[in-house]
């Protein structure tokens, strides 16, 4: 069947873990560093930004700190204080008032943080192993340091911080939460045998290394009366201490299959970088691998345009596709896709700074 603009698969409705979406164009999490206040609380600028993008089938917010110990990037909002909850309530009211749906992504940088973010204290990690990353501080990027290995008490406290953050997200009016378990951050540090040298219940083998993530999933879902939470993974992430080798992919095979036994509303996968794919972006092998293992809804991400995203949904590779860069520059992205218009390019110099500039001043296609 030939796909016309009016019959685009991306524009079909979708039930996503009990949340009804009018389309399958998802706004992916994108750090924008606009919480430039001492409380790290969202402001009216955040409400305007997310409200402008309420036409998305689902908005997934920027990664948001679950606690003070989780911080690892400047000017990113949290969800662990009353001021932050109040700020996020302004955001959810704006989005819901415009007919949108929005979930909050929960973030903890773990060993990828820096003492500058933590009042001079060492970051927490699964083991005392420097991840060899860079942390964006008020003085620019700085090399990470050797973290303090988490005790069992630290782990229990961290799981509780996630639970409280999830409960705060519900109080703030969100439609759900997503766990950011991608990139180089705390959950993936526990999954990584190069960084997790533990011999207790949270290390030692694949089952032990994934225990923290599974505990966090169960705890955050409990704050929603057992409703499922979204989980975002990046099996193909590579660089520094992270590599997408055969052993890593095999461990993710096991993890994704085990997710079926936990309250997971949807799986959100970041695929390989475009430069690693070459010109062939039609086989989606990095997604079909996990499509076979996970029984729930699947959102895919990284490098898609309107044509390839429609094909992924039409071919059953995914249920929805998320976009970050396109939504930054095109608040009306769904309308542009519906009309077959090309998205406008963004300005990378405004991604992490600039106040309103490059944040809420993007023109619509009709403007």
C-alpha cells in the first residue's frame, strides 16, 4: 500500500502502557540547561517551551535529577524539592491545557558527575573506578574522578530517592515517568563490568549487575499504584569505558527479556549513531533484535527523519519514534510531518545556553 501524507503511520493513534496517544511522534528527552536558578526549579520559560510542543503524541522531558546526589550537569532541573514540584506543575498544566501528554525522565549521573556539583564530595558509583568521562560544570567540562563505591545502604537510599522522585512527578501532574538508563550514567554504570566490580548482590554476574535497575523500576512504579514506567536504554552506546561488543549486547538481550517480568509501560531504545550505520538505515537490525525480546510497546530513536520513521512503524519495527533535535527547532513538528514539510535546522550554540533564544523563539511552519 502506498503511504500518502494523510495516511502516514506516524499519525495513527497508539495505546502506550494505558496512555492514549493521538500520534506516534514522540518528543525525546533533550537537556537544555535553562533552570538557571539556585533551586534548580522549572520556570515559566519551561512551561512555554513544553507547551509549544504539546502537539507531540507524547512529550518526554529532559532528564531530571532525582536527588542532590544525582546532579552532574549545570542548570538542569530536579524533582526532589517542593519548589521543583511546583515548577513542574506549571509545566504539566500548560501541556495538559493544550491537549498534550507528558512524562518526566528521571536522571542520576552517578560516577559521571564531579565534586564541583556535589559540594566537594565524591560522586557515587558502583565501584571505585573512574569512568573516564567529562562532566559539564559551571567552569566548563572537567575530567571525572574516581568515585566512592556505593555501600548497600547507599544503594537502598538511591532506590528510595528514585521512588520519591517518581511520587513527586505524580504530584506535579505528570502522566508517568521514564527511567533514563542510557549513556554513561548510574544505571548503565552498574550494568558495565568494567565499572561494576562488586561481588555482592549488585554485581558479580549479569543478573547482579542489572539488579539496581530492576529495583528502581519496581520502586518507581510503586509510586503509580503499580502502573508501568517507561525505560530508556542504549545498548549500542560506545566510547570510554563503554563498548557495544558481543558481551554487552548479550547482556542487554537478557535485560530486555527480563523487563517483561517487571512493570514496564514501554521500552525506549536509542539506536546506533548514524555514522556507524553508513548509508543503509532501512534494516533496523539494532531495533528488531530487541523487538523480538520485549512484549510491550517500543519507541525507537536516533537518526530518523519523517520517511524512515514512517517506514519503521509501518513495518512493525516500532510502535512510535522519538525525535530530539527536530523538536528543539520545530515545536510544530507533527504539523510539519503531516504536511510533508522538511524540519528546520537548529542552532547547536543555543542547545545548553541562551535563555529564551533558541528555546522558545522557534517559528512555526505557518509563521
